[in-house]
């Protein structure tokens, strides 16, 4: 910024001659400044529109946004404790953010008091279910033995008893038959009465019936009683087995619940799986408010990320690109990154990922949608930490040698684009084919020659020129002259541009890349107002160089500052 010292009070006896010399120096200061700018001139207000000579140059189209540095490869430390319908588990202790930890170091301690009470209750339940299981197993063992007892003991014993009854009945039958034969011989000789003979016959029938009863009893035992007892005993076994199975499953479930509770208690102490620097997994919400805060006393939900251990060798910047520009960004585009903490350090990166869906916003947030774009940092410098704020410039297009014109030198009419050219007081429209634009300059694909002059404020001549006679190619008479002018100026272009840039830097005292009116000498302010082509109240380097070219082309000298009314 150009600064001027305050004028000292006039001392008594100050001569008129000295006063005139001082005034001459003040009036000569603007001319002295312009003498450092070779061939720069400003025309008078009535000298016509400001012109721009179309030249070839480097076209760069970039978009700028801000984002946060993070690691592309994080070891995420999550809360593994189940919430069970509550808001989460309270964080009792947590290692300070930025701490360097080693494998096995304690990172977080969660509240386990409720789990410890639940563990005691579950231990009692496990004991009760184990007792029931033991009782059911004993019943099963008993019915299995009862089946073997019947088949190998009781059934045989009963069958043998009936067999003995059959043997006795057969013996009684044999004796009764023999006795009847003897009684018949005695009755024939008259030794016994008929009544005695009848009794002996009845004894034979009784012995025969007893034998049949014994045989039937054995048959019933073998065919029916045995089968009935086997079915009944097998049913008892199956019932006992099912009871044992159910009680065993219940006991196993109780044991699993106990093991789960014990594992949950163990997970209340979270240890580091590997070495790294602790970074809290805070989530920043709308307008900078933190939606998730990681600190002692807060609730930790199940599967919530509490801490990240970033890989410092693989860092990236995640920026949020406005929906109006997101269609221009593609994976693989180069980018430059500047950190707010280290503004002098410029990093290079590459667009790694462009999200297909916008970032969710709160209900009361803006309706403008933003898309997260991940830019990988090609080489991470030492000391780069997650959480730093960075400015990201994504280069959308780079054309090293193309014909360029300011955007204000082109206007659109009926889906066609035009520039305004001419000599002297004559102005006419020229249809042009344009390419990419970066909101400051536009690539001219056709319709103009290098070295041709166009009106900077072309839109003001939209209704003053005839568009019906325009052509895409320049007029034939203008082509040779323009080509010769371009050839003549090309050799000195680099030196003139360097001189203009040097002058710009001399006036740009604060180094912000633009000239404010208060940065210029008072005698130059009115003259330089015409250089503000877009009327934004400041002059950037492009406008400064354009004004220098116009000044050279018109061949004028520095205009005198107009007197203030």
C-alpha cells in the first residue's frame, strides 16, 4: 500500500518560491508513477469505450472451497456395549485428544455398574437352571433303568411263574386222568359208588381247566402285557429326554447370557489395538454446532465411533461443493491445498471421490445442497494432523495456449455469442465461437484473430450494433493488419507484462492481489476508476493489465486528474 507522510506545518518565513516547488512535486508524483509503466496511457473520458486486445495465453478454470483434513485410513475405535433400549453407556474416562498411545493402552472406560448388577442376577439364574437340569437327568436315568428292569427282570420272572403254574396243572391233569381210570375199574367191580366216580371225573375236568388258564395267562403276558409295558416305559423315557433337553437349553441360554454380560463388562474398558495419535470422532453439524460430542459424561451409543487413530501417511481433505458446481468436478482432477494453520505451504492433491448424494442437513438448514468431495493429498508433510481447516482449489480445466477475451467483452443474443469491434467511432458486432470460461476470461474458439481489439463492455452495445451482418470469421481487411500487429507485439509482450505486474505489486501494498482506491495516490484515483471493468470497487491484475494494453494502444499520456467540483 502506498503511504504518504503528513505535510509539516508551514514555518514562519516560508517563501512563495518554495511553496510553488512543493506544489509542482505533488502534481508531478502521478506522472512519476506512470513513468515506471512503459507505454501506458489513459484516454480522456470522451475518447470512446475501453478496448481490449485479444491475445493468446494460459487458461485456468478453478473452483475454490473449504474443507477439513482427515486420514484416508483410520483405525476406528467403537463402543461395543449394547444400549438395551437406553440412550447409551456413560463415558467415565477418556484419554485426552492428541495423546500418542501404544497397543494395549486404555483409551476409554465406560460405566459398567448396571452390567455388574445384571451379572449377579444372571449367576443366580444359572444356578437354578442347573439344579433343574440335574433333576431332569436323574428322572431320565430312572425310566431307562425301569425299562431294562422290566425286560430283563420282571417280565422273565412273571413268565417263569406262569410256566410253573402250567407244569403243576399238567401234573394234576395227569394224576386226575390216571385216578379216573382206576376208579372206573373199581366201579365196575362195585367197590365204589357212582357218586365217587362222578367226583373223579370232575377232578379231571378241573385239572384240564387249570392247565388252560395257566397257558392263557402266559400267552397274555407275552403278547399284550409285555408290549404294553414297553410302550409305557419308552414314553416315559421320551418324556424324560425332552424334559432334559428343554432344561439343558434353558441352562445353556442362561450361561450364554452370563457370558455376554461378562464380555460386555470387559468391553467397558476399551484398549488401543495399535499405536497412533488419538482424535475424537466429533461430528460437526449445521452452522458449526456439534451434533456429537465425545467427552467424559456423555452417552456412547452401540457401534458409535468414539476415537480414530489416523494414518499420517495417507491424508485427505473432505470439502463440501455447492450443487451449482458439483457437475464440473470429476474424479482424477488435480487440486492445490492451503492450510489455514500454514498458509505459506501449498500441497498438491487429486480428486479421489465425488459423492452422488448431497450431505444431509438439519430441518431448519438452508435449502442449498452440498456434496462431499474427497481430495487425496499426494504427499503428506510431517506434522499434518486431522481436523485442520484447508482451502481447496480444484483445477477443472487447463489450456496452455488459447485465444482469450474477458467475459465482459462477450454478450449472448438468440443463443449466439458476439463481440463488439471496430475502429474510430464505428462499432460492429462479430459472432464468435466460445469455449470454456472461468467467470473472468473466456476461450475464443473462432471469430477473432490474435491482436484484434474488442470493446470491454460489450453488453452496452447490444442495441447499438447490427447483428444481421455478423459473421463467424473476421473481416478480410482486418486479418492482415491484426496479424501484423500481433507479430509486432509478440516479441515485446513478455517485457510489457512483466513491467505491468511489477507496477501492480508496487501499488498493492497489502499483497491481497487487488488494488483498492485508498492504495493509490490521490492524483491517480479518478483516472484508475475507468480500469474497474466489472465495477466491483477494486482492480485485480487482469483489469490492470487490460488497462495498460488499452493505454498503449491509444498512445496517450497520463490524463490530468479532474478537478473536484
